[in-house]
């Protein structure tokens, strides 16, 4: 209840400030109008995580590269020695020396052979002198026998002696040839051009006939012997070009021959390959033959970063599904069949043309909305950038 004094105060305030009342009413009306025209406050737009996508391309299978170990072999590799026993007078080469066919590598002491040859030459000279005398006697007795002054028996004896001397000369000639052959074989010559791989004997040593003195390896084209499983051996033909790996270098080799039997232990077929001239291989080097195998398993190649481990040991990928104008993430179970570098071959509940999250799936959860960046290929490279 307003008292008498309060009514008096209100009347006094109205009389004093009534001129400001229209201004106050106008201000209140203007504020109400502005408030009525202002739009309702909008909720802030949600933050969408930028994500790079991959469009799936179906394949009927994938290709594996199989590697089979082999060994480099020289086309000719021989332990060379003398056919005769004797003392080494000289060894003219050492490990690593290159030689040409016919080059003298070592010599035996030939002093005894030289003496024997001198003796035989003297005996042969004596035989020739005897033959000369015999021929003169035959001619002389021939003339006497024609005149009736010599007997036929003496002439026959001289002719027999002539035949004996000739046979003895032939025997001496054969012995002399034998000595000359042994003198020739006392020099060890290179049977082919190559390189000395090992030296077994030194000057002054007495070697037996057939004992190796040097190991000689042919220089130039090298071969490879490799065991290949039967299914892969059936894919090869003679003269076919194949890829081999020698100390991290890939070379093209040619198939020389394919074995006709299976090794009872390794269950492989022996295949001989011819290495190119440019191959810097050594006898005994390890080489790997590369062969391809096609696995008939429909699926897709995706970057390794597009796959993550799921619950209970499963593998999952995140599919991008468009809902309400936004791309949202959905988890899909997949199976990994093969890994190659930074990509994997998978199969599962996926369809051709479907978009997957290509990388960074550890930052996402199923149902999350994302924004899309330019697509990448199965190797994780942005489309259009390969080959730049």
C-alpha cells in the first residue's frame, strides 16, 4: 500500500520528468523490434578431420616373387698337374694371375731327360754309321757275286744285317721321340685362358704324376647351378631370359639346360644358367633366381597404413559412407593375404569403387564424420603425382 507521502513523491517525480517519458518509451520499443528481427543463435559447425581416401580397384589375384638360391660356377675349372713325376724346377705364376691358353705355367727338372736324349742320339749316330758300312758291303758283295767271286750266303747275311740295323734305328728313333715327348710334358701349359685360382706347389717340391700343381679357372662367362621346384622348372625353356640377383644387383641370365631328374633330397630340378658378360661374379658366389607365381585370390591392394588390428585378432579397414551430406567412417573386417613393401593385398566385405580411409585410421572411430582430401592409389601416393 502506497502511503500518502509516497503518492505525493510519485506525483512530484512525474511532474518533474514527464518530458523524458516519450524518449524512454521509444527506446524500449526500438530494442524490442531489434530483438524480434535478430536470427536465432546458430550452433557452432562441428570440426571435420581431413582424411585421404582410396578408391578400391578389384583384382583377380596377386603375384608373388619366389627366390631360389644357386651357386656361380666357372664354365671350366680344373686342377692342372704334370703327367710325369719329378722335381719342380720353376713355377711361373701365382694366385690371381691371368694366363692364356698354351702359356707355360711351371717346369720340371729335365737334367736326366737331357742326358738320356744325348745317349740316344749317340746310339742313333752309331747305328747310322753301321748302316752306311753295311750298305757298302752289300754293294761290294753284290758285284763280286755277279762275277762269281762271292757266295750268295754272304750277301744274304749282309742284307739281314741291314734290316736289323734299320729296325734298331727305328727303335732308337722311337725312344728319342719318347724323350722329346717327356721333355715337352715337363712343361705345364695352360689348357685354356683363365685365372690362377690357387697354387698348390712351390719350386723344389717333388710331385707325383697327376698331382695338382695349380687350380685354373676359365675367365669370362660364368654359369649358375640352381635347384628349382618341379612346378617352376616346367615354366622354363632353354634360351629363356630370367632375372637373377647377384649381390643386390638384378641381372638377365639365359637358361642353358634343364635337368632331367629330381634330386631325391631337395626335390628340385637342377637348372644351369649362363650369366651375362657384365656380371662380376666369382666362383662359388651365391645367386638368387627370381621367378613369379600368380595366386588366384580376388581382392584389393591397399596401403599398409589403411589396415589396423581389430578385436579378437581381426584386421579392419575403415570404409567411407556418405550420410546426410557427410562422409562417415564404418569399420569392415578384412583378411590379409600378402604383404609387399608398404602395401597389402586384402579381401573381405568390400566392393569395387568403394572408398576407404587410406591412412591415419588410428585417429578415427566408427561413425565419425570426416572431410575428404584428394584420393591416393594402392601405394599411398596421391593420384596424378606418380612419375613426376
